[in-house]
C-alpha cells in the first residue's frame, strides 16, 4: 500500500509537470520519496518483505524518480529560449528529456540484481537524481530561461545525468553502523555542509547538495 502511494505520488507529479506547475511537481516527488523511505522499513518491521514488493517498488520509483523529473525537464525545454540554429528543432528536442526516464529504469533494474549495493550505491540513486532536477528547475528556472546559452547546456546535463545513473562510480549511503566520528567522517562532513547549503540557498540548495554528494563520492572513491 505504501509503495502504491509512492507510485500515485509520481503520477501526480508527472501531471503537475506537464501542466507547467513545477513547484507542485517537486512537492509530489518529495512526498513520493517519503513513501519510498518508509515502505521498505515498514515491510521489514512487519516481516512482509516479498519479491512482488521489490518489483513494485522499482516500478513506482521509475515513475516518481524517472518519469516525473523527465517531465519537468521536458516542460522546461518547451519554454526555454533556444539558440537560433536550434530553434527549428524546438518541437523535437524536449523529448530528449525522457531518455532520463529510460536510464532511471535501467539503473533500478541493475540495482535489483547488483549484490554490491547493500551498504552503498554504484551510480547515482534515482531519488537523488530526481531531487537534483526538481530543485534546479524550481529554484533556478528563471535563470535558465534568461539566455539561449542555457538550453544546450541543459541537454548536456541530461546526458551527464543519464551516465551517472548507470555509472560504476561508488557513492556512499547515509547508513550509520555506529555514531562515532571515526569511519563516518565523510557522512558527517556531507551532512554539515548540506545543512549550510540548504540554509543559504533554500530550494536551489537541494541541487547543490546532490552535486556535492556526487563530487564527494567520486573524490572519496578515487582516494580509496
């Protein structure tokens, strides 16, 4: 039931996105993320974990964290200023956004089969990707629409996002085996700096937090 609430939240987010109400689309993505957080926890507490729940969870996640942010990007690409050479392609280029939904599905399928991702992640988690795009478009939408130069940059960011979803870059999870500083230095550093970014930049801060998460994960993986 909780997983289905995640799925329904994603459907509502898609609807708001396609009608151009990006702030409400982001709100429903966040609501879906809350349901996604509690469904697995509830299943374990009630001892009702099942294979069908796992498959349903992936389907719900692709809608909420794949299709919904892709729909937000699609809408943004329909209203942005285009460079003159790309203006004839305006009716077609926005659909590139939905490639992200396909890569989100691929990332979720890989996650279900990859036994390495029990305590950390390989590649960018779909909720993080969705929150990045949602907060970026809501918090910096006016800036993105101010210059034609941002339009091709947004397309490149979509492709980078697709790569990160299925990449082999190890990314840490906020799972604490113990609460001491030793062994949790990266997690505490991330939480402290994230709180500062959110206080300073509010909605846009979420996108900065996700970008910082990616950078910190890649840096620590390379160092190790």
